[in-house]
């Protein structure tokens, strides 16, 4: 059983083939990701029109390459899956229309996949993992803890009430005169800085609710940067180090509460925490989550970085799960800029404002 997956929800154009073998195990046959980041760097963030145009230009060739690398043809594919949302509408239209056209031409089922579900299920592709488990999704557009109970059964425990964590890294970098995307450069500079030099706030730390908040942290950095201006290279590295310490400290406190909720709900089950999203590339963040899991008897699962960030293998894998259950999409399905995994949970004021990035 083979599924072609297509991902175009933000600034990565991606195509992949995932196969399920006779023993019920899934394998990635090909996984091609084309990052458009160079096109967006001059603007300090993702420009939707540029993203959509770039998807149109390269998606056909990428699908062809994914089929070639998997040593397969369209006739040997069982279903075609594409991200249906959440994301930037222009990009989503490109991926969905391409997938629908291929499915119609080759007479295959078409499946529109929720991008967040792709992230949520990735760890089942890379690791031997049973439901239920906890997912911490930390990307440029989302900061959520989701209880993954089964395929299509998701409960959001906590989410950001303002900025997403990746967004906080990006905005902090901008304040410090550093380029987009901010995460990798802040991580690099933080390793050289003094994380004890400035006291930064830990938003919501100690509060009972399971949500996150990062905008106060960014505002505090702005204040300090103004007071210290002009900033030397050492000042910037010290601020980056203090910012990262505040982030890991806050994240540990917030996630710890969700671990307790899981243990309370499933006292007899194996407990696992999975991390996904671009921010999961950060080593300090991975280490702090590992320590937290060790302290609470949780298994910590961090898929390889290339599968934590946006890719099409996760879309093909989620599509495969739906295909197995005969759960196909209609050809008249429309892209959704907002598509919460947990449709029951109401959006929080200000959360996911950028909305486009997942
Ligand atoms: O999941 P992703 O690749 O794209 C979407 O948001 O859809 O995540 C990108 C985000 C950016 O905000 C970027 O600054 C952040 O992930 N990021 C990092 C690191 N690498 C990427 N944040 C902290 N540390 C990193 N090493
Ligand atoms: Zn994503």
C-alpha cells in the first residue's frame, strides 16, 4: 500500500511516498522538501503571495522526483493525500488542486489531511508508539499540548494565549537585529552568552491552567534592549542566553502540568511525550523536555529534525491511516486556513494570530 503526500501549507514545498508493508509497518520511500526560505528572508517573514507562486513553480517537478526516488509510478500509488489546512490559502490551493488533478487522472482516492494531524502522527511512523500519548507542537504558528487518543481523536489540553513559541524566537531575533528565522541564530548565540545576566519574566509560570504565553517575554526583551542600546555582540549573546533560559524554564513548568493530567487520566498506560514543529530542533529545549520526562516517568520521543519540521512524509503517513479506514475526501473539499485538531476547543483570544504557519 503506497500513498503520495503533498505539503504546501507554508514555505516548504514537499512531496513524499510512504508505504505500508505486509507486516503493517510504514516506511518512507522518498521524502523531498524544498525550502523557500531564501525567497522570504529579505522580507523578514513568509510572504503568502511569494509562497504560493513558488509552490506552483516547483510542485510538479517535486512530485515527479518523489515518484522516481521511490522507484514507483503513479499507477502503483494507492491514494493521493495533500494538506487541506491549516495554512496559507494560496499554498493550500496549489497542493490540493495538484493532488485532486493527479487523483482524477489516475483514478485514485484523494485525501485532504490536517497538517497538525500530520505532525501529531509522525512519531507513530518513526517509533513504536501506541495511543494514547501527549504531543507538544511548537512551531512558528502553534504552541499546543494535544492529547492524542487515537486516529481522529484529539483533545487540546493547552495552547498559547498570544504568540507561538517560534514566533517569539523570530520576534526576539528581529528586536536584536538578527535575521529571520530567529530560532537557529538565537540558539547559536545563546550557547555563547551569560544566561544569568538579566532576569526575564516566566509568563504563566506556576498557574494551574495548561496554556502558554510568550508575548510578555518578547516585550521584556524589547525593554531591556532599549535600555542597553547600543548593543554589543556580547550584549546580544547574553540576551539570547537569558531568553532561552526563560523559554525552557517556562516550557518545563507548563508541560509538567499536562504530564500530570495524562498520568491522572491514564494511570496504567505507558506514558509518552512526543515533540514536533520547527522549535523542536532546539537542543536546549529537547534537553529540558528529556529531563522533565525522566523526572516523571515519561518516554520522550523526538522524531528526527527533518520530520519535526514541515514535510510531506507526515502528510502521506496520515493519509495512509485514513486510507486504511476507507476515509476519503470529496473532490469539492475546500482549503481551510483554520482547522483545529480538536474542533471542540474554542480558539483563545490572540492565539495563532499568524494563523498561517503551522
Ligand atoms: O515547523 P516550522 O519549520 O514551520 C512552521 O512554523 O510551520 O517552524 C519554524 C519555526 C520558526 O519560528 C523558527 O524560528 C523556529 O521554528 N525554529 C527554532 C529553531 N529552528 C527553527 N526555534 C528555536 N530553536 C531552533 N533551533
Ligand atoms: Zn508544521
